[in-house]
């Protein structure tokens, strides 16, 4: 999208475009589509948190809910420590939920859902019932975020599909321009000249050399004759 837009703007500034006119007609200005992409994606290529009003609202809710859940979890962890119910490790996550590491012989003293146990079986990872409502709210928000990200991609794909033919033409034109630039670059490297075509049957080579042989010999610090 960027290459087609910039190439079109650059070529329009050139005076002699007769030979490139068919190619020029295949290039398109995708500035509107680019603006949409730049609004949706950040510099790392991830969907921006401001890609849609709904996504912004969901993200704010997730931040707020996460802070509230962390505060509640830390408070319960401190209480469990004082009561001697926990292992030395702190709050951890199991199945996407915050859990307390409770010593197995204290399992009857903590009401909650068992998510996991340690390899030795000495530690149980329990989600207290007091955290479940806040945890469910966070899970629900994350599901809403996932659905909104999908909808954003779907809408963008639909918009992109409306420009499908223009994209195909632009790709063909850019491929041809890339081919021309490669030839020009190679010609400059070998100091090539445009031949003068004669009507009669004769060839007058001046300073000619075998291009592949020259390249190979140059690498060996030798000169092609």
C-alpha cells in the first residue's frame, strides 16, 4: 500500500512518462486505506488499544478490574500468611485465575476452587471464593476483548477486499518497476551503455566484456579483457 502510493506520487513528478504510462495506470493511491491501517495498528504491528471506541472501553475495564482483583488477592494472601496457611511462594496464576499457594494440610481452612497442586503434593493452588466474582468479571472482559479484536480484523479485511483488484494491479506494476530498477542498478554497476542500432548487418563492440566473467574475475582482483 505504501509502495504503490509513494511510487505513484514520485512518478507523477517525472516529465517523460510515455514508456511507463501503462504501468502508471496500474498504480493507485491507497492513502485512505493506509490511514485506516495506521489507526488500527501500532508501530509493532499489534492492534492499537484505541483501534475502536468499544476496545478502548473494554481495555479500561480490564485495567480497573485487574487492579481491584490484585488488591483483593494481595489482601487475602497477607491474611493467609499471618494465619500460617501458605507456602513461602507468593500469589500465582493457574488457568488464568489468581490462586493462593496453600499448604495441603490446611486445605480445609480455605474455601475455594482447587486449580492445581505442586509436584510433591504439599502445596495446593486454591482460588478463594471471595475472588471468584471479580475473576469472572475479568474473564468476561477478556472474552469481550477477544471478540472485539476479531471484529476489528474482520471489518478491516472486508474493507481491504473492496480494493482487491486495485491491489492486484498495483502488485503487477510494482513488480515491473522493481524489475526495471534491478536492470538499471546492474547496468550502472557494469557501466553499461545504450547500444546504437544500425540498419546494416554489422557489430562494432567497443570496450565489451563478458559480464559474468568480469564479475567472477573482479572477485579475484583480476581484469576481464
